[in-house]
């Protein structure tokens, strides 16, 4: 199983976001129910490194049809706004 890559992220005010890409090494998605980006943060400086393109290190949303033992089986995902929440846009309920 390959780690799902974060293809794009539209959350420009997250510290890990540089030009619509996530530059953390890996992110965590979700609590038990909601597919939000648990790695989102705002700080005064930028996070991550310019070379890194994030993968999905863990996903806690067992109710997503792409979730297998709390890992994501997609080859890539995107992250964006769903209402007020910052979510994995590839979430699909089982
Ligand atoms: S995927 Fe999450 S951690 Fe990465 S830039 Fe977007 S909101 Fe931030
Ligand atoms: S597609 Fe589903 S399993 Fe993959 S990160 Fe998004 S919510 Fe988690």
C-alpha cells in the first residue's frame, strides 16, 4: 500500500500551505466521524519544507469507503473547505 499524496490544498491560511500545496511531510485526517485536516495550523511562520509534498500518514475516519484499518487507500486526495470545516474532499461515506 502506497501513502496517499495530498495533490492540492486550497487552505491558504494554513502554515503548511505554499501555493496550494501542502508541504508537511505527512498529515492526519479526521476524528472518528469528520474528515477534517487534523494537521491544519496557523502560526506566525511557514511550516514544512519546500521539497516536501505531504502524504496522508493516518486517517481516523473509519466510516469513509476509502479507509482500510485507519489508513487511506486513495492514490491522492485534495483538501479544501466544506462549509466552515477544512476537509478531505475525497471522503465518501460507506
Ligand atoms: S492539507 Fe492540512 S496541513 Fe496541509 S496545507 Fe492543507 S490544511 Fe494545512
Ligand atoms: S479519502 Fe477517506 S480514507 Fe482517505 S483521507 Fe479522505 S476521509 Fe480518509
